[in-house]
C-alpha cells in the first residue's frame, strides 16, 4: 500500500485502458496523468493491436511516480465465440515477430474498415477514408473512429448512436473481420513475456455454460486470469467469474476499459457498481509474472 503526497492511501488500480494508439481519446501521458489525479497506484495501458503507446506511458509513469503495466488487447475467435485477451507485463522490447503480428492485425482492421465505409456509402451516409485517417492518426483504427467521423458529419448524435444504428453486430453497416485463434493469441502474448487474461467475460456473447467452456479451454491454452471486475458486470456476474477463477485456477483481475471521451460514462479505476478496483488484484497477477517460466510455453 502506498500513500499520495498528501498522505492518502493509494490502493486503487486499473488494468484496462485505451489511448490514442487505438480507440481512446487521450494520449498515453494523459491517461497516466489522469490516473495520478484519480489517486491510482497503478494503471495498465492495453490498446487494441498496438504496443506503440507503451514507451511513452512507461516514461510518464517513471516521471510521475505511478506504476504503469505494459499491456495490449487482442481479439480472437474460439468455437464461434469472439472474445478479447489482455496481455500484461509484456517485455520492454517485444521482438519483431510481435510487431509484425500486430501490424497484420491492424491490416485486418483496415480491410474491414474499408468495407464498412463501402456499406455506409451504400446507405447514403458516406465517409471518406481521409476523414477516418484524420481521426485514427496514431494506430489501430476501428468502429469507434468511424462512429466519430459519422458524428462529425452530423449523421449521428454520438459514437454509441452510430453503433446502435449502423455499426453494431447485425446493424446495416456491420462487417465481420478476420481474427486470431485462441492458441495463436496466447502464443503471441506469451512469446513476448505477456500474461494472458480474458477481458470482460460478462459481455462474451454466450450463456453461462458456454462461458465456463470458454474459460476452461482458455485455461488449458495458458490463459492465467479473468477480468472479473468490469463496469458492465453486475454482482451475479462478478460472483460467477470468481467461481470460474477458483474452478480453473485463474487469478481475478479488474479494469474499467477506459476510453476517455469515446466512452464518457466510464471512470478510470472504477468497475462493477462504480466500485474502486483493488490493488490486491495486481499483486496476484504480479506473483504469476515472477513465477512464469522463461521462454515459450506449449499451447
Ligand atoms: P472494433 O475494434 O472496430 O471491432 O470496435 C470495438 C470497440 O468498439 C471496442 O473498444 C468497444 O469498446 C467499442 N464499442 C463496442 N460497442 C460499442 C457501443 N455500442 N458504443 C460505443 N463503443 C462501442
Ligand atoms: Fe475488449
Ligand atoms: Zn478494451
């Protein structure tokens, strides 16, 4: 437990945040600065398909006296279920293989974004590729950037309005994308020293039995944790996730999925029911980081 300059105890953390390097609205430095203002003890930066913001965030953490956990978030498909994996404590300098794999994932996104823009044009709400590029300047471009472009054109009131009317799964401009398999995503993270954790299990599109099967398979593939604490999880979901952690020997983690203005209702360091995310979750994860075998694991 640490204290702030004015003597307050700092026991709050956040293990899931996005910056301008994917679909967040703040720079890595601004996220770290906000974490300090909110009294957090540690913050993980977990951009989609990009680790390009980590160096800046780590430097800001050193300067401002807050722990920054280097991370990333990857999307995958397993047994027709799509889900996200967070990877923590990545090596300071992940190898070329990691960077090449992430560049390929961003290329998948670009392919998909182009097809979404084609659909939008067909629906009478055109967005030019240049408008998207002007919004997604630093990294992994995705639907929230397209939503923002639509908002700027006045087609929709907000990014979430754009999702609801055009971009969500099943909506008129929905396009699927290529994804990693569970084994590929776990291997990619572990080869770069990352500890894989299932993101927001409560919003995976399956039922309770399906979730248990996904968590079981993930644990067998080398996933070590489950993001039990998340703003969209109710108490029952948190309890179910905690139960799955016990059953499959996983650590519980927590994150807000902070995106800045892109998700204005989300507050850094707060999860289910607005409750602060406790730093003991990070300590449990850290124990695994110290214990983990060096080098590749068999998946
Ligand atoms: P993409 O990576 O292009 O598939 O877009 C996924 C991103 O969109 C994630 O960061 C989600 O948090 C965000 N997202 C998903 N649904 C919505 C929604 N209804 N409103 C705002 N953002 C959303
Ligand atoms: Fe996610
Ligand atoms: Zn996320």
